C-alpha cells in the first residue's frame, strides 16, 4: 500500500488495545488504516515481554464475562474464546496472613440468585456481614446502581453500613482489583458501574476470564495479521511527532520516519501523550488541561518460578492484610510452577528497592503456603503508569468518544466509557471511535453522491 500521498487513509497513533480495536473495526469495513506504534512491539500496557528465553506478560490481566467489547473482538478476528481465555465462575478466596480469610463462590443459578446464594454460603463471614451485603445489594438493584453525586467507595460503603470486616476482606480487594484505586480515593460511581455490568443480567457476566495464551497472542498478533490481510499497514518503531493542519482541517502527520497525508487521525496514545500531541492545536486548551489532570496508578508484579508441581487451588489467592494482594497461578497460561504476585495502586511500596520488595513478597507467600520451597528464580516488573487513577470525580476529566477537531479522534482506556482503566474500556473506546469515523465516511459519501 502506498500511503505517503493518499488522502483516504485513517492513521492510528498507538498500537495498544484501543488502537488495535479501532484499526480492526475500520479494516472490517473496508477502510484503509495505517497503525503507527512508537515502541518495538504492539500491545501497549498489555503486552508480552521477553525474559531469559521466556515470554512473560507485563502484568496479570483478568477479564470479566461482562466484557462484551473483548468478546466481540474475538468474533471479528475469528478466534475461539476457549483458545484465548479460560472462563471460570466467580470463586474468590481472600486470605489473611494473621487470621481467617473469606471464600465466596457464585452458585450455578440465574443472576442475581447466583450471588445471593454465594454470599449466604460464603465462608468466613458471619450472619450480620451476610445480611449487610444482601441488604446493600437489594438497595443497588432498587436504585439501578446509580449515584446522583460521586463520592469515594469507602464513604459509600460506610453510608450503607458495610462492616469493617466485609469492607476489608471483600469490597476493598474487589475495588482495588477493578479500579486499581484504593477505596479511600476510588469513585463509587465507576465502582457501581462495574458491579452492575458484572453482577446483574446473566450469571456468566461475573465469570472471570483468565488468559490461556500470552498477552501478545491474545489480541495484538491476531489483530495485526487481520489488519495486514485487509490491506492495512502496521508499523512499529514509528512515533507520531506532530499533527499537521491546513487551517482548521487535518492534513497530515509527521512521524519519526516520514510525513503522511491522512484524512483521519486517531490518537490511541495514553492520555498524557495525547495531551502533548494536541497541545499545539488551537481551541483544545480545555481538553489538554483535563487530560493532564488524570493521575496515574502503579502495578508491581513479581514472577516466582517454583517446581512445576506447585499450584494454587482455584488458580488465584487474594491476601487482604499483606503487601502482596494476589498470587496468580500461571498454569492456565501454560506456565506451570510460575506464580505471579501482584501489588496494585500507589503506596509506600513504590519507594522499596527490589530486594526489600522480593523479600517481603516471598515471606508473605511462605506464610500462606508454608510447604512451598524457595522460588528457583524471580523477575520483578514495575509498571508505574499502569492505569489512570479512577478517583472520585475523575469522570469529569475524561473526554467523550467524539472528534476533537476536523478529522482528529481519540481512543484509549481513559475515554469516558463509564468503565475504569481496563482492556474493556480501551476496546470499547476503539470500537466506538471506529463507528464514528464510519458514520462520518457514510455521511460524506451521501453528500458527494
Ligand atoms: C500491570 C498491569 C496490569 C493490568 N491489569 C489489568 C486487568 O487485570 N484487567 C484489565 O482489564 N486491565 C488491566 N490493566 C490495564 C490495561 O492494560 C490498560 O487499560 C489497557 O492496556 C490500555 O490500553 P490503551 O490502548 O488505551 O493504551 P496503551 O496500552 O497505553 O497503548 C498506547 C500505545 O501508544 C503508544 N504511543 C505512545 N505515544 C505514541 C506516539 N506519539 N506515536 C505512536 N505510538 C505512541 C504506546 O507505546 C502504547 O503502545 C493492567 C495494566 C497493567 C500495566
């Protein structure tokens, strides 16, 4: 494909899951796309990284049965869900390092009874805790999971008289897992959105989808093949440096390799880079300022290789009173004996050095599983800007999925999809962005016709 002087091309800056979803949907509708990724590989914050002859995911990515955008993408790409993810019903075991933990398992009943029975039969919660959760749940069902004005999750749970134990052992870990933001700061409105999507409707909405393949093979590799097969171009190691305007109309882009004339540009870059690219353009001060105000949260992963016989019952174990929050068995992803320890959100642990972090995580792991040997090897990954901080009121800072100028569009997990910073938000923003471009293109053809 000769792209340099064509005017009928949509350029997409950013080969993360948002950019890939946009490019796949446009390609599926016969549009020519040029996907430009600044780094050497596709996937963005959900990618596989080579480590000592192995490929490790840069972080543990767990999806939910309610993630329609992801499942639609698999369908467009002709992939079988069961080849890509391992679906299991909600079954949470959250331990304590010092006392007793809880176990909640969704029942095989239609929703919401699957959850009610799950709570009633939960282990580690007393009758007051259980009736408190069910009373709260009935309130959410009655009010449609909506909130007039946003508040932090901790205050919202307090307002609905959730006991300290239920908050610490159940809602807290759920909030951090879903929003990567502590309950003291997290937006109750976005948390309720996640609860509504995953715990209402079909009971399969609350299923957990664990990757069966490395992140690079889940979406980036099949998506890139799909785009190329339909005449699109996918370039890595090519950074978009500047947007070229002709008056108020987009005319092209300057990249680290060359200049292109393009008819549409989708910025599927993380919010800060998007702000920087938009900054020189007139009339976008408000949006660039808002993007600059979205704060970032970290996620740390310590991979520990044990003998292949080591396994975690139910594939994952939570810890609510340690530094380590989750231990995830990578067996489902074809890596037996490999355990990933996860610490989400910002906190004092970001100042700990590698040795301190490793020692603490390994010691907590041994407290939980005293029969396990020392790990044979370890590998630490720190993602300092893993997600945007889903704080109370952050939805006011998130732009809608619409054109920000003639021919310039935005996609990314930070778009106001109502979801936290997740793969699903990234995919949904990409699919919506492609729909808007297709609508515009149909409109233009109708006018020309
Ligand atoms: C450790 C970790 C664990 C996570 N766990 C989960 C989870 O369990 N479940 C879940 O749903 N989500 C999880 N997430 C969040 C999820 O990965 C992100 O929400 C999602 O990947 C964001 O996708 P995106 O396409 O919006 O942005 P990105 O993935 O950031 O993609 C943007 C791309 O743009 C590229 N780029 C930047 N500037 C330019 C430029 N000028 N020109 C060209 N390219 C450029 C970047 O290199 C990048 O590849 C996790 C994230 C991390 C890091």
